[in-house]
């Protein structure tokens, strides 16, 4: 049971770091991909970077909280 708990929280941390790095580094390959085009078209490139940065911070916080409890 403990392994699966740590695995899930580790995935949250990795996804959060990836999302935050994507927002900070402004990676074209991510923002031009078909999966992220919906957000980019709705918000524009700058606001979508803020959106993905915010999502990254939230996911990192959930991951850290999960490891601490």
C-alpha cells in the first residue's frame, strides 16, 4: 500500500515540475503540440504559460503534501 501512495505522489511531483519548467522555459515543442493548442488558442501564449505554471505549482504542492502526511 505504501509503495503505490509514494508512486502517485512522485508522479504528481514529476508532472508539476514538468509543467512549471514548460511555463518557465517557454518550450515551443510543448505549446505548439496539438494537445495544448486548446489552452493556447483560448488564452494566448502568455496567459497559457501562467496557467501551466500555476498548475505546476499546485501539483508540486499536492505531491509534497502527500509525502508529508
